[in-house]
C-alpha cells in the first residue's frame, strides 16, 4: 500500500525522509521532499497552521543524505538521537555514571599502596572523563542542530546549544585549573620522580619512643604500622619531616590515632607533617621546635587563597579543630613559602598542648643512627673550654665522654640520661683534677661548689646535702636528678673546672699525713664550736635525712672551713684530701 504523504505533518515527513531506504524508493523520496517544500511554502504565508519551523532545503538535503549506523555510540556522536533523548536521557545517564565512576576512583586512590598505583588511577579518571564529556557534549550539540529540521522548537535547540557551550567552557576551565595540575602530579608519580627524601623510622629511649624522619609518601603507612605492631611499648612519635604527600600524611595520622600516640617535635615538622602531628593524643614541642605551614601544591601549582584544590588539606585541619583565624594564615601562604607560628600562637590555636624540655625525650632530629658521627659529637663537646682541657690533660676520659654520647645518641636515649652518665664519670674524675690542681684553681672551684650548695639549699636542701654526703643521700636527690641551679652558677662551675684541669701538675705538692690530720681535726672542732648539731650531722649524717635543712647547713659550714686558712695551705689541703 502506497503511503499518502499529503496527510503527513512536517515532523512526520522529516522523520520519513531521514529513515526511508533512498535507493529502494527514489520516487517516494522525491514525493516527500516535494511535500516538505509545499508545507514550508504554506508556513511562510501563514504561521498559524503548525508549530514547526520552516525547513532549510539545503540542510534538509544534507541531513537526509547522511548515512545511518547501527552503532548507537556513533549515532549519538553524529546527532542522530532526538534532542530530548540526547539532552535528558543520555545526559542524566552520563551524569550518574560519572558520579559513580568518580566515587569509584576516589575509593581506589584512597586505597592506593604505591606512587605508581596512585598516579595510574589519576590517569584513569581523566582518561575516561574527558572522552565521555566530549562525546556527550558533541552529541547534544549536533542533535540540537538537527532539532528544528525534525519539527522541533528553534528556541529549545538554541538553549540546548548555549547550555552545552557554557558547560564546555566550565569543564575546560576546571580541566586547566585542577585537571592539568593533577595530571602533572600523576606523571611525577608514575615515572617515579621522587620529590621527597626517603622516610626512616628509629626506635628511641629503650623502645618507648619512635622517630619518623624524611619525606612522607604513599605507602609509608605500611612501614609505620609494622613498626608499631612489633614494638607495643611505643607511646610517643617524634616528627622530623619536611612534609610530603597529603594522602600519605592522612594515613600516618590515622595510625597515630589508632595506636593512641603522643606526638612531639624537637626540630622541625613542616607542611603535610603537621597533619600527622595534629593526630597526637597529646601534642608536645621542644623549646626550639618549629611547626611550619603552607597551602598544598598539586603538579607544581600552589593552591593558596582557598583554591578548590586545598579542599582536602582544609578538611583535615578542620577535623583537627584548627580555628579559622589560623587556617586563613595557612591558606594565604603559597606552597613555596612557609609560615612558622610562635609557640604562643600554636598554644592559642590549640595545636600544641605543651612546650617541653627536649632533654627529657629520646635524642632525635638527626634521622638514621648512622647520621650521628664522632665528628658531630666532638664539635659539640669541644665548644666547651673544660672539655678542651680534659682532652688535652685526660684524653682517656675525654674519649669515654665521646663514646657515651655516640652510644647514647644512636640508641635514642634522653640527653638527661646521657648527661647523667657523663656527670657520674666527671664527678669520679674531679678528685683527680683537684689532686693535681694549683692552689688558686682548687680554691676557686671549691668556692663555686659552696655557692651551688647555698642556692640548692633554698629549695632542695637534701640535694645540697648530697654534695657533702653523697653516699648517704639517696641517688634520686642528687643534683641532676633533682634541684635547679641558675645558669650563672652552672657556667661558673664549667669555667672553674676548665681552669682546674688546665692547671694540671703531674707532681703536686701535698701535705704530710700528720699535718693534714691536724688540719682536719681543727676543722671538725670549728664545726662543733659553730653548732654542736652540725657536728652530729658530720658524725652520723644518715640520722638527719628527715631534717635536710640541718644537713645542708652543716655541709656548707664544713666546706667553708676547708678553705678558711691561707691560700697555700688551703690548696694543699684540698689536693691532699682528694688524693686519698
């Protein structure tokens, strides 16, 4: 049965022309085109008969002759789908697919275990999104071009094209502002171009502390987790890092929270390292420690001034309750600069809980143990005049000091414990130095000790008493374990000690035994005359531990009387009693 095209609407004629087998029915093709021209002519005279727009015969011929395809991807790309299908159905489908795919890739990125894996997922994300968005946009635009010639509204077609163009502009802008930096970062990741020093971990302070130093990279969390699981006594994580990749820092921070660790910075923790620091149960910083902040970077581009790419870093800081006034300063700092707040600012912002004495924590800040060398230790020791003197006149003891430092620092012991070992050895050598000193330097050193006893007696009298009765006073009350001396008196002792050692005499002048004993008896009698209670302290000091003030006063009196005679006799007496 032959179709009667005179009863077709313009839309139906256009559809028939587009779908008819032109080679099999050339006469019908001619009839359809003639009927289209007739309807267009009528529409030009009277627009009230139909809502369809007049058809441009040239374009109608172009679209009508375009070959059809059974491949729906190609058909969509060429604009063969109707505009409602292209814009709404395919558009919504692509949006849903894109949303799902973006979430899928984000999950994969968050779970990436290596740099290459992370970079590959970034490439996959943009490798899929860019072609899909291009395919969808071109398909909608071409369908909109055909829409009026299918009997559709010219206004709707124009609106669809305008929206598509605006969407393309927005996508292009986002691609260059976020996509290009992300792809540059992916290239760096996949090509293994390392931008951070390797991360190292070192156990400190008998396994109770752990130092993390170097750069932070994806995959570092595996090493940290294994170390924490193998060493359950770790309570504090030292951070000494320039920062690194945010994703790596977030994963390290999660482990800090999981293992309920305190965090501590002795030297410097910068950039992404601060995310790890903020995860600490308690957050400590040494007296010279620094926390440094700046905006993130991606593919070499800084994200300061609240760039959209700063979203992840901002979210992490906000989750750690960093106040907004602090964040504004962070995100105003370009990535190539660092903002280092004062300790007061850090405490005000709630970032630092306490500024602590770094000597009470395991020695850190040098990275791996092999970085700590004899040359470094000697440079520090020989900055003190008394150590230079000991090296010259008592080299064996000096070398022991060096070894104490080397072993203690490499083991990550506290500076206090290392200093305790050194002080114990030094005290054992003081008698030797006094026994070989000149009169003047021996008396001068003794006077400094008396001044220290007087200072300690005001707050910790038992520590004062330990100077004269070291074997009686419990070790925990000795100076170094308890008591505080002003720096002026500490410096005075080291200065007097340097002079003492530098005056070393191989064959010193000593008092005969009878003379020495007579002088000691005179001193004891003088103590008894000053206060009989002092005499009892000297006789039985262990019975006065409950009255440390009396012990301290007796000790000061006794030591003053040792240097109460003439300078040569005082010096000789000090040398003699320290020789025995």
